[in-house]
């Protein structure tokens, strides 16, 4: 393994400069800097190609999140729906997230037509972009080897592969946070104000992607800038104040505009309790995620976990372990060791500043995700992956150099211990899925034997002073520690159909409790909505879930999954989910959605379109899951009366009467008992004044004459 080399010093006599012709930007881009090893740029391109293959392989089989897919589709039909991030093109209710990710996918769909690859193109692009950006950031401070390792680790992080093959907003969130980190490190190095401002703007856009999750890294950003920048304390504080203003403005502009618009002129804010974005920020997507439904500021529905119980062990449990934890032991040891090795460096030392940034990134995410008692999906932890990857590369190279040179006393011997700890943990993780397939058996052998050979080679090479043996042992360690993540990642990339709501990689090792969350569901099978230019939506697998005794309707799958119950939630790769979803066909046609005791079938959708009679909305249903699937199948606006969980107060009886009287809505679906999330007052009034459509259970027609 190549050792970490200090930055090249300028040659004073100019002889080296005269012998080396100027290098154009294009040449540097494709071939790398002249001072880099010859293998460096080909290795980077190989990693980027690998990332592209993993994230885009068999693109037509990718099952996106129906919830967000429907909102993107609606945004292609209405600029109003586009701006607000509305679920339906009639702009009745928004999704429960800010709209920046929807804007990115929506612009792609408007440019190229609505379809699978059009929505996935931005996700693959930002996923690969994150790998390249992390390489650049780590390489600048720690060298080519560290950057290459970091890029490879991020590429092969299983949950990152899974979520980059989905239409959830997390890949865009990670890319924006990395842009913020790049600008911050530049501000620390140069002492200039504008990079700090751009860092704040990047985090502000990340906030408009997933709200408070974007702020998890902010404590590390503030500490690093305040500690390591080569400016007086007063100027550092002043610059941070300016950066904070930029952060507030770039974060709050959309929220302020929306909340200033009268509620009657905009859609209801999905996930909020009072129809404001501010409540969504501090409640459902804020403190509610941390403290759960019991929080005084949490919104109803927060408290369901698909990743197991909260606690410091969460990242290592049967559900989460294979998704993210492979290199956590190595990253933690590398962080401590790296900081110790830089202990006597000046306050402004760039490498220590970078270690503090990536260490803070890792630790803050680890604690937040481990201890959060609110809604938690495994794919959230993809935001932690850059911190782990950067520490594996930067810290690993620092430990390697100390070990090879025999420096820093006892810390020079930490590298074999770090390799051994992560190799043993990899074997434990692979033992959990023993029998799941040949690839996992092979990965277990590679991790066990490769790890043992690596540790032995490092120790023998050190005692015998064989530098080449140490280098080969270090390469063996990389192979051993990445064998397990690679197996999981290949599984995520080649699985025929994944769960769009809760994508995970590798074999199913258990399921978190089902519950309410900010996801969507499987896209229905069949062609894209009428009027779209291209692409057919693949079918998926899924099941309904329950939490706290409340029936939780699962998004449709195209094979009729309604009415089934599961105590484990939706886990991709679950054979039980596939079998249950295929056993519940509706008698009146393929099911497009479920709601309590009623079903919405393809035949019903055909009927609704035939008898829409000029109404703005095709039908009103209880939840986002049902509405999103009907939108994608019919291409028409559909009202979700209760938001994601059915608990939103988006539809009131007065509003329903107004819509019916004006002819904007004729049909509403309610179940026999009021239904999941269906307002009892509304259900009672609809059954009393509406005309039941006998062919379809729970469907009622209402006309202006029915409103007194």
C-alpha cells in the first residue's frame, strides 16, 4: 500500500516545471494530477463505474416510492403542485417533506417524460456524485490512497446502494450535505467568508429536502470552523454569524412563503397538525422523530420503527447491522487513533480539522439514529455512510503509516487491532444470514480468512521489517473488510423487486415493527399514467403493517395486497411479504389500494374515470398510500383526506360539502366502520346523503343536490 505523502513542494530552480508541460483541466479530470500515482485516476474511474453499475443496474426493475412518484407526476401536470410538493395535481394536500427532491426529479420528468429512468436519473447521478465528491475531499487532506478507500467504502455501503435505487429524497440529501462539507473545509483552509456562506446555503437546500435531518451535522461544522480556521476569534465568530444568517434564509424561504399564503389558496401541509410548515418542521419531521409520539411537540404517528428498538445497539441489531455497521468498529478506532496521532499539531492543522469534521459527522448521526424514538427507517442511515467511509480512508491511512514507521509508541500497533475487530464483526454479521446464498458464504470465508491473513501479515511484517509484506497485508485487509458489504450491495443491485417504502440490502434478517412513516409504497404494475411519455412502472412486493393496534394500510403492489397484516413491517426481500401480497386479489379486478374494509380496484378506477363528469378530483380516499397509487394508475388527481397515516385533518365536513357543491368532487370511498383514518363525521354524512355504488364496496357518489 502506498504511504501517505506530504503535499509536493514547489521546485525553486524551475527545472521540474520546464520538463513538465502545462496540464489542462480536461487532462487533469481524466488522467489526474501529475503528482498522483499512475494508478490513481484509473482506480477512481473504476470506482465511479462500479457505483454507476450498482445504482443503475436493471433500471426497469427498480420499484420507487409510490408516495413520492405520485407527487412528482402531479408536479409535471401543475406548476402549483410542483412548487408546493402536492401529492395530487389538484393541490389538495402536500407530501410530508419539503419539495426540493421532488423538484429535481420533476424537472427530469418534465424534460424527458415521466417514467422509471427519468425519475431515477437524478438519484443515480447524485449517488455517483457523492462518491466522487468524497474522494476529492478525503484526497485533498490525506492523499490518494485515503481518498480511494473512502470512495470505495461509500460505493459499497449496502444501505446506500439500496436507497440510491429508490425515489426517496435521501440521496439528494447526502449529496447536498457533502457539498456543504466541501465548502466548509475550504472556508477553514482559506479563512474566506464566501465558502462558509455557500456551505450554509448547501445545508439550507438539504433542509428543504428532509428538514431537520440536514442539521445533524451542524454542530460538527460549527466546532471545526470555530476551532481550526486561521483567523482571530472575533472574525471567526463574525463569519459564523453571517453563515448562520445564510443558513436561516436558505432553509426558511420556502417555508415562510408557504405559511404566508392563505390556507384556502394552497394545499394542506401533509404531516402537520395545524396546516403549517413550521409545525411540520418542529413536529413530525423534527422533535417527533427524536422523541416519538409521546413528545409534546411530536405529531401523531411518530414512534414506529422499521429498524428495531432505540438504543446504542440499534446500528448493530439484526435489521441494521448488515446495512451500515460493517466498518463502524474500524471507523471508531481510526477516529480516536487519528486524533491522537495529530495531537501535537497546531490548532489550524488541516488534517485534524478534517478528522474532527468526519468524526463529528459519524458520531452525531450514530447517536441521533440510535437513540431516536420516533419513526425510523433503515435507509435514513445512508446519511451516516460518508462519515464512516471518510474515517476508514483517512484514519486507516494514518494508522497504516504509524504502524509501518513504528511511530507514536503504542498507537503504532492499533491497525491490526482495528482490522481484527471489524473482520470479526463481519463474520458475525454474515453468520446471521448463513444459508441465504452462496455469495454470503463466500463473503464469510473471505472476511474470516482474509482478515486472519491480514492481521498475521501485518504483525509478521512489522517484526521482520518487511515493508512489502505489510503493504500486501493492508490490501488483504481491505478485501476482507469489504467482502460482506460487497455481497449485500450486489444483492441490492440485482434483486428483481425491492420495497419502495423501506428499501434495504441483502437477505431479510428480521423486521422492525410496522408503523406510520414518511415513506410511500410500491409503484403499481402496468403502464405509466395516461399522458406520460415513456416508461412502465414495475410491480413490487409489500404488505400492510400494524402499529399499536391500529390497522396500517400498505401501499399497493399491483398484485392486490390489501387487508393483510404483518407485525414486522415492510422489509425488502421478505418471502412472506411476496406470498401475502399475491393471495389477496380483489374480486372486481387488480387492487390499486386498500383502506380499512374497502378496496379500490382497476375496475373501480375505470368506472370513476367514465363517470368523473368534469370533477377536478377523481375520488377522495382516506390515505396517501391509496391516493398515490390511484394517481399513478389513472393519471387523475385524487384527494387524500387524512395524509400518510390517515390522521391529518386535511378534510373537514365543511370542506367536503364545498367541494361537492361546486362539482369538484363526486366520489368518496369510506369503509363500513369509518375506515382507517376516515373522519367519523365525514363517513356518517357521506353514508347518509350519498348514493352507494353497489358494484364497489365503500364507494359513494355525491352531487350538489345532496348538499343541504
